[in-house]
């Protein structure tokens, strides 16, 4: 079996990739079907709208409570897990997180890592980092395994291989897995995946997983999954490394009950997933299985930037259900890869600028009609449309302007020309004398209107003043100005 | 400065000071838990369901997630499971020797089915467990009737992999341990006071929809889940 290196796509090429995606009927068909399916599944779980709205209120309250106490909760989580025999590591950057994980692998002489699903590990490009240092990483979630085999990245945070049809996957398996004939029968494909990966769980030195929720009071890592690969990854190898963004901790175990219900129902339309795997420490004396070493890596990677600003902090309420992308008319048409970021769709547009800076991600917030669907379905009531507008403002702010909470890449889309146009416009409209002069000039000199008008003429015909102003026309009909 | 200090420093610089002091904060927190309790409490049947009703609901929920479920008396279930396993072609099943239930099942197994004891650390027989064992038997700590969920608390007697590695997971759950929903289970069992190293809430056989949104069973965990809900005579009253 060969695993090709993953593509690395720069988010700044967003426009070019969206255009390519729009011109790909195969891709558009895949996403259209998948989004309709996921929307229906979610709807089937929320028949009682009153219950949904109350549960969303609770979800928001739990997340806001946790964020308000975040530093203390992280310290409490560290203390409870450490007391249980786990080791807790802190990483401010992806480089630090990668080095910590590689350090654990090197210390144990580990060669093989089996991975449960973890978006945080995608975010830090862990597979690349470890493979460059001689440690093999194998994804075990079926969707993640498929995209790894194809040398791609996930196109959806919950369903990584959503852009592929079963025929694509049948060909991929036939080409890459020895002694595998082509089939597009889903049951047979899944059994092929199961058999191919089974030995990898036995052979792995380290199991690596993400974390859906962490409870500070009991020191519990709460993992949500359907396939059992998460349980195998966190149970069979001698070492388990969990990685999570610092925002995932909540104050109490009981606070997770409403969040877990919102997560599974919003994400896949299931009342519960097959497994909730609650881990509160490594193997204890006398136990015959389970990892003997448990490590937790707490990752910042720009989250503290979002945290610093009261409005942008809501970004960190996210529980990664993917409902916002499933309901986004832009995501449904261009798919996840066009974004070029680990987290695509509306949540990606509001989260990625903190992770990567606005320099490469400023376009993402403009890929929205502000229809509001993402905000309407968000289970923890993140005001996504409001945050999209805020990030547009930050991207167009003068790069040298001094603000309370400057964002990485402030003013990435700032244009002196555009700023001058707006300044002229507001000046002309604020003073009647100036406006009359502008009106007189514009109607007389309309032939001189430029044919290239900044971004406007990229997709639209040039603006040209009318031969007579509205005020002139009214006057001609005998009405006062 | 360490990464820990840097992260906590940035967070602390941003947290607004609590405006009304510790008392107000404590009152607000109590409000959050009370709101969660009220939400789930209001959706629960009154008067509470009897163990028999919970058992029926558990059975229906299990069948809805493609598990097989039976209600059986405390003297009936060993023979029932033994017969079903024989029919399904099970040859080796992990069963403990320490619990009364483990010993009862062992006593009921026909010669064609070999009981295997999990009496060594996993690393000493990993390949054997993955390659040669057809089924694993566990006694659930409790169950959640609304969703057909087994609450599994693996320990030295019944390790974590028994319910995970073999393709068939056979579970026993007593009707009198069933809870209406997850919220009720967490509170009745006071999970916050003592969590085992691993607590698993398992609902049916492993599954995936990762290929073109088509549901398939037997992903990486068990392909089949069987649950016998023991409704003894005391419960029936």
C-alpha cells in the first residue's frame, strides 16, 4: 500500500479554485446530493422546534460559561488529568505541537502512529511533520483513510471524503490496496477498509486522537464517533496522544450532556453516535488493556487572538458539527477544497483568519451572500454572519490604524484607491454644494467615466453616469427638487 | 516564557474582571445546571417509567440501530445466548470467570463454543484476540432506554477490548439498571464523583456513512451487537 504525500493548498488562491470547482459538474453533483442528505438528516432530529431553540440556548450558555472561565478551566483540566497519571502539554504554535508529539514518539522509539479523526492534527499538518522524521501516520477513520490514500485533504470536517463517489473510492482501493478488485458496493468497500486497517491497530506504537469535549471537573476527554476506530486508536496502542484546541474544555461533565445532543443531531442527524468514548486517565494498576501512557496536547494556534476580542470570541463557541457548511449555499457549490483551509465553509471563514492571518484568508469572509443560514442552524448560536462582516471590516481597515485588538494581517485587502472613492463619495453626499457640483460634472463628462473601475468591473459592466440627474428630470416635470 | 505561561497570560489579559464578585458568579452557575436539569426533566415521562417499560423502550431503541435485543428472565438468558451463538457459528467467546454472569454463561455453552478468559495483559495475546476470537461478553453497568445505549465501565475483570475487538459484542443489562436518558444516567450514578479510566456509551454495532452517505455496519468496531435485557421476577412487579 502506498500513501502519497498530501497536497498543500494555499488559501490565497481561493478565487481560482472556486472557479474551477464551479466548472466541475461531477463535484457539484456530489456536494449537492450530500448537502441535501445532511440537511434532511438534521431536520429529522429537530421536529420539535421549541425543544431545539431551548437546547441551543443551553448549548450557547454552556460554551459561554466555559469561555468566560477558560484560563482557570484549562488549569483545572491539567490538574485533574495529571493527578490521574496523564501528561498535559501546551503548544502555542503548530510547530510546538508537532515537536511535542514527535518528542513523545522519539522517546518511545515509535515508528507507527494510528490516527483517529482529529481536525487539530490536520491544522498542524502533523502527518507531514512526522513522516518527514521517519514516523508513519495512518488515518483510520474511513473518510480520512480515503482522502489520505488519494493524497488529498478532507473537504468536510465531519465527512472528510464527501467529495468522492463510491465509484471514485472503488477505483482508489483497487489501485492502492493489493489484491483488491474494483467494486462500487459500499458494504464491500467498507469491509476492505476494515480488513486493511485491522493489522495497523495491532502494530501501532502510538494512537493519536482528537477530543470533542473535555470536562475540567473530572478530567474527562469525551470522544464522539461511529466507526470504533477512535476507541481502537485510544485503547490498543501502548501510548495515546490526544490533541485539542484550548477552547474545547467545559467546566463540568454534566455540561456536556446538552452539547453532545446538539453535536450528533446537528452533524449527522443521529440522536447519539455509536460511541461516546469517555477517557479519564491511562491504564490503572491491575487493568489488562488501555494505553499505559496518556498525553494531552493543548493547542492555541491563534485561538487566543479570537479570545481577546469580545465579539470575535464567539468563534470559539464552535463544537465542530459542520451544520453551517451543510446549509451554506456557497459551500454547497464550491465544496471544501476550494477554501484551502483545514476548516472550510462559514466556520472556516471566521476561524481561519485567527489561525493563518488575514493575509491569506481575507477573501473567505467575502464568499458569503450573508443569507444567514449558517447562523440560523448553529447549535451554539454563533452569530456567524455578523462575524463575517466584522472580518471584512478588519481586512479593509488601514493596516496602520491602531485598534484595541489588532488581528494578524489587518488591512490585507486595504486599497488606497477604494478608500479614496468612498471618502469622495461620502464627502460629496454630505455637502449639498459639493454634491450639485459633482452632479453637474458627472452628467456633462459621462463619456470620461473610466472603463476599469477597481473590483467592480471584474464581474460587471462599468458604471456610467446618466445623461440627466434625477433632480433634473423632476424639475422638468414641474416638481421641486 | 513557556507556551503554558504565554497562553494563560494572553487569556487572562482578555478575561473581563467578574463584575459582581464571586457570589453572583456562583449564583449564575447554579442557574446553568438548574436550566440543564429543567430542560431534560421536562421531557421525561411522569410518573417515571417502570423497569418493564424501560426494558421495552430499550429493546425498541436497540432494534432501531440494528442491534438484536431480547428480554429474558434471570434463569433463561444463559441458554438463550448459548443457542444463538451456536446458530451464528461462534467458536471462541471471551467470557470472564469472576462474575456470576460470566460463570452462568460458561456453564451454558455447548462443547462447540470455547470460552476464552481475558487473564493476561492485552499485549501478550493481541494477535490472538484480533485474529481468532468471534465474540466478547460483557455485563453493562447500566443502560439508557431512550437511545438503546449500553453504559460500559471496563475494568480488570472485563477489559476495554472485550466489547470492541471481536466482531460480535454480546451484552447483558439488567432492567432495573436502565435509565430514561443520558442526563438521568449521569445524575443517578453520580459520574462526576468517580469516573473510571474509560467509560463507554455504546449504541448498536459500529457504523459509517463515509462512502457517499451510504450507511454500512461493521466499520472498525463490532459488526453485530446483541443485548439481553434481564427482567427478573422482582422487576416485573
